C-alpha cells in the first residue's frame, strides 16, 4: 500500500505542476489503526516531507477524529474541511492525539501533526491542501485544493445589450430553466445582470436545446425569461435546437451589402475589428488614390460608395475584419466561400493570400473595372439556368448562377433591354441591377492583359482553411489563385450554386455571411431546399441601419443556437460568479413496468376478454360495474369498412354487442330499449377509450350507458355519451314457428329480389360498406316481410366465436331492410326495443325483417340449421344527413357547405304551432359601434364587447324557460338572395360566433336573426314569425325567411395555375407548427407546395416543430419555421418582407389561434381580446399586408 499511496500523491503533484513544498497541509485518510496510519504517514513523509525547510513542515490532520468514518463520503468530508479551513485561515487540530505514533519514523521528513489549531499564514502564493481517501479494496485517491484568487473589485463596465444563455436536454427543461431563473432574479436578490450573464455563460454545460435572452435592462431580460418560460416567441429571445453542423462556413458576398455608416459603430465597440480595419487600411494605402478606408467608413458620403473602385476595397476590408471579429468570438470557419469579388476576402481569410496581396488584387482590379463603366449592365432573372440560356443573344452571358431559379445575365445595355422585354412578355420575372458595367461577360476580356500585368507579383499559397471556389464549383488549392485566376474570377460565370452543393455534400450546415448586410442567405436556403438538405442555418452578421453591437450579439446568439460554441466574454466581461438555480431535471422514470399493459389483473381489474372490451371493475360501495375498452382503426381495421358520408363510424350494432357482453357480466339475459344518442366516429390516427357503465338493479332491470373519449395522455378529453339501455333478466323464449326455422330455405312463395347493385346503391346514398360489412348475399320478399341470407367474410368469420353477435353480421342483416329501395334517404339504426340472444358466435344467419310501422321493424335471425340466434322485437331507424355527422369527428373527408333556402313551414315538422302564444322575447341589436370603417378588427372587437354585455345582462336576469333572446344582425351572412356584389359585415359576422356559443350553453333560448335592412326598422311581427319556425338561425331577405342547412359538396378540380403557384411560390401558414396549421402544411406539401413558411409564436421552439419540419422536408418541401406573433403587425410585416423574391407569396392560410375557454357569463374583455387578437387582428393584418 505504501508505494501505491506514494505514486498517487506524486501523480497528483505532477498533474498540478507543483512541488511537495507548494502544499501546506494534508487532510489524511486517517484509518486510526496501527496498520493503516503508519503506512499513510510514511507515504506522506516520503513525498510531501521531502525538500521542505524545517520551519515550514507539512501539517497533517484528519476529520475522522471529529465525525468518525463516513464510508463512501469520507473523502468528501475531508474536502469540505479543507475548503472551510482555507476560508477562515485556520488549520484545525486533530482531536484525541496525545503524541505522535511511535510506529512512524517522523525523522524521515518534515511532517507534523496538528495537535492544536494553527493559523494558516497568507503567503505570496495561494494556500494549498492535499486530501487523501483510500478504499479497502486498494483504490487510492488524492486531490490538491488551491485557494481562490482574491476577487478584484470590478471597474466600471460599459452598458448595452447583455446575453443570458440557457440550455437543456429538452424543450420542457429549457422552459423550466427560464422559469427558475426568473424566480431567482425576481425574488428580491440584488443581482447584477452582468454577473448573471457571466455565470450563465461560463458556469453551465452547453446542451442541445438552447436559448439566449437579450436585453439592456433587468426588466427586458426578465420579460424575455418570462416569454421563454411560457413558450411564447419574442424578439428578445433566440431559441432553437443545435444540430451537428460540420463546422461553420463563412460566406463572403460580392457587391450589394454596402450602406452608408456600415462598420462605424464596430470601430468604436470592438478593438479586434478596429485593429484589423487599421491593418486593411495600411495594406490598401499604396493602391488607392484620393480616399482613405477609415475616412470612408466614418464618413457619410453616399456618392463615394457608388464608385466601384471604392466600394469593392471597402467591402473587402469590412468582410475580412468581420471574419477576424467572428474568430475572436470563437466562431472559426471550417470552410470559406466567396461570391465574385467576395472570393478575394475568402482567399485572405483562408490563408491563400496575404493581406497585402489581397488588398492589391481588390484595389487594382476594381480600378481596372472603371474602364468598363457605361458599356454594360446586369439583369437578375428568376428562372432556371437552361431557360435563361435559351433567351440569350450573342452579346449576353450568364454572369451568375446563385440557385436553381436565381440567375444573373450581363452584357450590352441595348441587348439587355431586348432581353428584359422578352421576359416581361412571357411572364418571367426579371429586373435590372444598379450597375453600369458587365462583369462576368466578354467585355472583361479587354482587361485581361492589364490585370495579368498588375497582379503578376502576388504570391498565393496553400491556405489552412478549405476554400470552395465559385469559379470551378469545388474546393481548390489556394496556391493556384494567381493573377490568371483573378482574371478568370472576374470574367467567367459565378457558380455559387455548385460551390454550395459541394459544401452541403461535405456536411456543412451552418453558414454565416461575413458582410455588413446579408445578401446571400436566401440563396443558401434555396439551394439547400433544392437539394432537400435539412437542418441548414443561414445567419447574417450585421443588418442595414440597425445597431451593430446589438445585431452582432443577436447573430452570435443565432450561431450558438445553431450548435456552435462561442465566446460571450466581450459582453459579460467584468462579471462575477453568483449563485443561480441549477439544472431543471425533468425526473422521468425509466423503470421497467412490473407487469405488462395487457395484464389488467395487476391493476385490480377483471379481464373481460372481448374484442371491443378489455377489463371490468366493480365499484366499491355499490353494485355498479364499469367495463372498459380501447378501439382504433389500427387495432380494429375491420371497422374502417363502415363509413357514412365519408366518416368511419362505429356501427350501432357494436353498441348492441358491447351491451350484450355487459349483460353477461352482471347475469342478465336480455337487452331493452337501447337508444343511440350520438355517433362515434373513429379518427384516422389515435385511439378511443370506451366505458360501459352498469348501474344498480331496480324493479325493471339495470341501467346501462356507453361513453367514449379520445385517448390522450393528459386525460383532458371529455366523455361523450353514445348509448343508453336497460339490462333485464326476463328474456322472451324464441319462437321457432316462423319461416326461418323450417327445412325449406328459402320458404315456398318467397320472391327473390335483385341485390347485385345493393352496395353501389348504398354507397350512392352515403353508406359506404367495405368487405367486412358486405355480408348480405341473397334477399327475398315474402308478403310484407324481407328474408335474407347473411354470411361473414373469411377473417370476420374466423373471429365470430369471440363475439356474442358479430357487429358486422348483425349490420349486414339489418341492411336487408333497404334492398327494396331507400327513397332518397340514408337510414341508420336509432333504437332497439328488446334484444334477446339465443345463440352465440354465429358466422352465417338467415334473417327475417317484418315492418311494424313507417320506420320500425322486428328482426329475427337463425343459423343455417334453423336454430334461433337472436330476436329484436322493435328496431327503429332514422334517416341521417351529412350535417348530422359533420361534428362527429374531425377526420371526415366530406366537404360540407352551408346553403340557405327559403323556409317552408309545411315541410318542417319542427315548426311551432302558428296559433301558439308568442314567448317572452328580448331583442338584442348588434350595434355598429367602434372605430370608423377601415379598421375592421377594432370595429369587430367593439361590436362584440357591446353584444357580450347585452347577452350577459339577459342571462343574469331571472326569466322563464320559454323566454327567448333574439340577437339581430345585419348582413352577417349571405344567403344567395342578395345582390351579386353584396358583402358580409365582418363585425356582425363575428357576433354569430358569440351568439352560437351562448345558445350551446343555453339550449333553445338564443335565436339569431339576420336582416338586410336597418335594425331599427324591423317589424315586430317578423320576429315572431321567425320564432314560430322553431329554428335558431334565420335570415330575413325582402320579407322572406331563409334557413341554413349543411350540404355535401363534391370536390372541385384544382383550378388552372394553382398547382404551379404551389410549386413555385411560398405558402404562408400561421399557427403552422401544430394542430390545424400543421395538418394544412402536410396537405400542402402532399399537393405540390415546395416552399412553406410556418409562423407560430414559438417558431422552431414549439413542441413538434422540428419533427414537422423534417417530415415536410422528407416530402420534398423547403420549410422555414419562424417565431412570429401574427397579431403584431410589425413582426408580421418583417416576416413577409423576408419572403424571398425568388419564391413570392402565393397562398396564405390563417390557422393561428388561442384557446381561452370560458362560459359566456364569465367572459370578460381580457378573455375576449385574448381570442380575437390572434384571429381577428391577425386576419386583418394579413389582409392589408398581402393586398395587391
């Protein structure tokens, strides 16, 4: 043990680059045994005891004399003791030591026991202590602690924007991090924002989910934290998820990014930038005449920047200096690419040209270009290269190919005019670029000899950073970038698209444009889109006429969020470490479940073992029983074969089957009065939870109710009642004397009916039966009765034994009633009288259906041998419409529209007796209050507030149940009876939504009446006429009442040009990262949309946004997800302004919204505004900003 302990001490000293004399005290392991203590002491004497002065021995103690052996925590206890000893400047004594152990030869070195407290003197070096901890198995540990350097008083620090950097493993943890930090900075602690920023930037691990909160004051930073914690996007927060980037690519553009005042602020803010600019000025000095780089940047002369021999050297210097600045912030390029003259800066940054040679190239080449002034021009065209090439005359050349549909043409002015005219005539977008020379054209040939001569002395070399050439479209050796190359760079086509493709293929995903204003970011994203490359971040550095320090910091934040480690020190320098909340662990459990999900017994339930139901539980303290199940299209695919008007419905016969199984559970043998209250639609995705509730027995039986709700992990979905019935114990014995049970089948006298087209006829009526429900094979008529042969198809026949009466078998049996004609109706079962089951598991039955009324029947079924299977003494069917199913489930694919038609009293059985007394009626007129016409959103808000007050006052009054509130509006709806140019009153249309909510909460009490004249002039008799119809929504047009109905619409063919617009333009979807907006995005991508702009309040930080972007990208769409509060006009305007010219806006879908549920009586102005803001205000902003 002794040699091993010596080695671990020597290793620790070597790692710390210290000598034994540099340590003052050792906290020993201190076993307190006659074997362990001498071994440890001798090891310390042989190491720390050597090379020390006699008056500065190593002091030795052990905390075990105070607290005993703490097992695995022994070493930690020693560390705590030494930290506190350093803090208080005292080396504590070791208790219970009378004299040093005589088992140790203390004369072998300078080591002394701490038998009393000793002051720990302050030396010219920090205090240091060693701590030893040795395990029983031979594991040895030794650490050396050093006292922290004295905290220097912070000098004055500059103001400006500060970054607060957060990161986490998940989006939820990131939000919680923000919430915890917000609570800490707002708990009254006097924390300096710079100290908080310093601690966050340097004292936390960097994880994949990242956010940077930016602000100049405590309040701005706290507000940003609050929005981040709430998951709401805000301008002061940059958030997202880091991706594997393959290293940063610095992009250097040609001309176009310049602006008066560029880089002026950075010269004052950044010493790094200012120093590099000074070096550029010195390098350019010998080659410029009559102007100075720093004077141009600090000045405000716009005219001087119009000179090509000035603007190109200035841009070169700014771009190179920005690259230097990025490097100082930790953003060092893994590759560079330059566009036209930007390649000179790229070569300099890559190390291929010295600064002096690069300055010579840019200055002398731009001076030579002056000779071309006035002889040419350039035109930008939004079309593919091959199409543009086909339009060129002899004097024109493709100068630049930026992307799949971004091309620049250069040449003589007169030929460009002809070219532009041709583009305009053919609808091709093209515009002239503001230059009077033709780079990258044959005109440059005139400069070749001069350029080769003046640039002949440059000495290119192999750089240290890969450079992707836009001359050759691939990475090249910068040692080849001689005078000939720089002529070719000016003469030949710029292949930015090809170079970018190679960069993307090399795995690069983060592109930073090193320029005073971004001009190539759109080309980067468009090429990535064209190549279907996801996870690409294109980031600028500065922006025209925006604060440069703040914009640089925001760009740095974007680079950090994209996955690049950066240096925040220029903004947090002078800060101190402070105590802040630690990581917000999400505390998820990953233990294996004790039992499988299918083992219902482990949950205290009884297994039911039924295809639709899985478990049963008897409720404590009562005779109630609940059966539960879970169904979906995925787990029960045969249910997809039962669709009505395009909606997959659980058949009514399935409710019968579940009720029969429930009857078995509680010992009943008959089912009575099963009534269907609401259809159960099965969504395309997701599961449905089922509950069958059986109440306690009464004199007439046990009540039964069947409920469902969508399966959600948070349990927030509401239950819907679908059926009710009574379970009885007095089943009627089977009558075996009917025609089903004789030997002859079909019976004598039966007339065969043609059922060949039965399922086509049913489909035309909206009853769309798939194979599982197409069991009806033969049908006969015998007097008034219908006889049928029904057989389950193969897979369902195999499973029939698992059911009492398979729902598909009974459904097919009931279909026989419709073989003789539907009379234009679509009948579905509504109620079952008494259902008695006499046999189980049938897969083939004979059926007898006898009418007992207009829509009622008795139904009997027997197996092929004539043995009774089931009897229904009274089946009531009712016709349904598409409108009846419109709200059954959001998965319906039927297209429904509201159609208005004149009210016909004789055709409406629900009409109130015209002679009946009129009810207590209150008229509430929707006012035309609020701002003047033009601000429709504000007007709608004012009208709704006024109407809401009126509705709330009426509901608060004690009125009889027969009282009616009639809400009057003007032109809130269009019925088709108006003039062709009639327009809806937008504010009054919104009133209908509010009134419908009030009616839903107060059934039958609220009536909507829309008129085409003035509200004040309405005849009272007309109101009473409307009420007598019994309808709740009506429109009065020229004295005639109209009522609405839902009608199924056939999908119209896609109009000419729509598919092309989807493919070539940008489709904007608000609320596009979740819910309806995400569904619309998927639909658009499936139908050819190739450029999607998805706006939501949280943008890429929204839950599921990244997965949605990947899904859409996999289908071939280029997706931009952007944080934008669409109700904020300025944010929306900025988002629309950034839509690339190459892919103009061609479609807008407004799906953004806020859920703020409340009953009408409790809605206040805040709640109303919360809902209207993202809907009404945002819609109006979209209308105005996209008009024309």
